[in-house]
C-alpha cells in the first residue's frame, strides 16, 4: 500500500509505505500519484523506492503461491532446490516469532 500526505492546496506532498497521521491510502493506479512521481525532483529515487517495496511484496505473494501449490499437491516442497527450501523454512520460522504476521498470513491463506 502507498499512503500520501497532501499540502494545503490538496496536492500530493509526500508518499509513504505505512499508514500514519494525516496520511491517506491511494491507489497505485491513481493518476495523481503517477504525476507526483513523474514531476518530483527526486523522481528516480521515488521510483526505485516504490519498485523495491513492490518487489518485497511480490516475494510474499510468491511464497503464498508456493504454499498453495504444495497444499493442493501440485508440487512437493522437496521439488524446490535445497537453498530455496532453507530460505522458505527460515522465513516461516521468523514469521512465527512475530504472532501478528503469522495471523495475517494464515488468514490470507484461508481467504483464497
């Protein structure tokens, strides 16, 4: 999700990746967001920041797809290369240390 802060004129003044005071969620497809990014003095840095964040989000999507495929017997966990298995297991272990994240993850899987 992307959140914006507006200036007194109602124009986008800043973007963030977490909710906060005086921030509103905005669609990734909103033309105002695109225009803000294109016309910002640090446009390249903003684009890179957005892409980095989206890449991190996509990693989570891919992990969820792998879990769904395993749950539906479309593939075996052992079909994955050992380094991938180790990373997935370690990330799952880390998520379980953070109960908020594991609850979100489980509810996401249940809604599919």
